[in-house]
C-alpha cells in the first residue's frame, strides 16, 4: 500500500487489508506492507489515523513510516496506491511492475468487472491481478475521475474518520472481488431450533 508520507492513508489501508486477509485466510494470509513515495522515514502514523483505524477495530499504533524502494516494489505481487500519482511514481521507479500497480479504486472496479472466481486457482492473488491487468490493457478505464483517496493530513478528526470509512469499504469490496464472498458463518443452532420457543 503506497501513499505520499506513509503516515495517514497507507498505514490505515495496510491495517484494513491485513485484517481482511487474516479474516479470510487465517495464518495463511498474504503479508501486507506500506510505504510512501516521500516516506517520512521513522515517523509514526498520524494520531488521526491511529484513532480512526482503532474505531474500526484495527490497531496501527506501532506503525513506522518508510520510503518505497525498488526492492519493495520488485518483490510485491501487488502494489496498491492511494492516488494515481502514487501509481505512476511506482511505475517510474520499477517499470516492469506496471502490470501489478493499481490505485485501490481502480483495482476494485477491475475485479468487479471480471467474472467471479470459480475455483482455487482462479482465486489466487497473482491470477486475479493478472486478469485485472489484462482487462485494463483491453481498454477498461473504470472511473478515472474518481481514483484517489483524499489525504487527511492536517484536517480535523472527522476527515480521518471519513477516509478510514472509505478505505475500509473499498478494501472489503477488493477482498470479495479478488477471492469471492466469504462463506456465511455456520449457525450454532440446528434446523429445529430456529426460534426461541418456550423452555
């Protein structure tokens, strides 16, 4: 996950995506990291981001900012950015990553336009990213006027809350688009116990 300073948007996005992957895959969840195109090396996440993420049950209090590097991009199966400018900077940094770099909203729209995954191989992260890139190269543009997540730096706490809500919603859509809907939790009651009858 990439933004500018790695202190507001991308730490929250990292936390939300990690949480979604852990809910789906448990101990087998893909690793998730974040960085910034102008990463404020060694800085913590902004208090507004920490509070907004915590209100959504994700703890990013231990986050330490860092700058994105060629090695990080080269080793990633997927690079998600908060804005188009970040995606373009990632591609300038590592041109061969162009097929794996998307804005968050761009990738969500792409995977939602694909046929739902129908078997284990189709549900792999690498396979779905490749399918999304193929659709993009065929000319699917989604909504290029709405690609960016706004930067809340210096804004009131309610702005951080709004950004956290937006990130959380788009990441939930991304998870479902990549891997399909989560199975419904099993009922703890049998068919004969569908109501609370007399004891």
